[in-house]
C-alpha cells in the first residue's frame, strides 16, 4: 500500500495539473470506486459537477481536494492499487478505469481514477468545522505526519511512552503518527539500530527523537526519487514509477549483507506482513527471566 512519500508525490502532481479547475462532468464506471460516498455514484457525480477543485492536501496516506468556497472535500484513498492519473482526453481508457473527471477548460486533460483491485476510491465529505485545510471529517482522527510543520514531537514522545506497545506497532499506529507503513518503518528502524519488538515504554526522549529524525530522513529521500515502486500499480499522476526501491537498506533484503556490518539480513513474519532487520545491528530486546 502506498505510504506517505508515494501519496505526497501524487498530491504534488494534482496540485500542478488539477488545482483551480472546474468540473464539467463525472463518470463513475464502477460502484466500488465510490462505495465510501453515502449517496452512491450518481450523487457523487451530480454534487461534484460545477465545483472548482482547490489545492490538494494530505494527511498521512490520505489525500483530499477541497472544493473552493465550500465546506466539502473529495477524499481519495489509493488502497492497494489506486492511481490518480492526469491523461489527455483522447487517450485510450485504462483497463481498470473506475472514475473519469472532465473539466470545463481547454487544457485537454482529464483526471482518471484507475484501480485494479478496487480497494481504493473517491468520496465526498463534509470538512471539519473551522478547518483551514478542508480536512474531511471522516479522517479527523488521523494524526499529523512527521513532515507536517505542526507535528507535535513532545506529545508524540509522551504518547509513545504511555502506549505500552512495541516500536514498530507504534510507528504504524495512525492515531499516533500518520503516513508510516511497513516499508519505511523497517527502513527507519534499521537506521536507528532498533529492533522492531523494542518496547516503547523504555524509549528515552533522545532515542525517540533520533528515530523520528530517521523516519523523516528516509521519507524525504524517497520523495526525492518519486517514492517506492515494486510493480506497475504505484505511479504518479503522469504514470511514472518511483525508484526508491533501489536505495532500500532493510526492506526486501532477506539474506543480503547488511550495508553496515555485512551480517545477512533476516525476515520474520509480523502482523500478516514481514519485518526485515539486521540481527547484529538490531538486537532483539531481552526477555525477562
């Protein structure tokens, strides 16, 4: 599933190609693509017609397009395979095209939502009261992400200590910190030399600050090269893949030498996923006897 860097790459593309444009028509081609919209496909299309899209926003793995002059936003969730593409109007339809948005200008491009596995979708939601960003009410519980200037490091550290969980679970807890998924959690933990089962209760403030710095560093590095693409399902709005997968230090490197000490990297099943780590650099926590 796309994590913060991949979603931010898409958001930036939408800001360049879609912000400020007025919707002329909407075609919903698959009902699952709007299943989170309470009124269904026809209502989604009718309510969006004639609206002007504002500057796209993001919180964690979610992005939304506020509607100018309205307390409404279009929430986009990419799921496992969702793509928001800006395509020429005369370009052939993609095999898994689910929603088409056309604009009332002469730019000659349209916005398409393509989703092979149909886990993602678009939906229209009320914005949180007094939200300058038009934050959709359904994601108001999602914490700010580590690249957000308003992210509260002190509150995060206190919540981390009080959570009584393990460090990787805490990194993936979207109510504590948003946007971090399995790939970037493993990368940040490798950089911090922390085992994924390290209890959060004994993380000192300097240690959690250091880990947060590594989370930011790895996400910024991924952003610089367009995110991580392991297959053709994640692309930016122009259909291009990112290539941070070539720079991964931990994720997907089972049995390959650790880039710090040369010890073969290991993979362990973890919460229906996998955790990749160096058994020498990231020693597991001691189990009380």
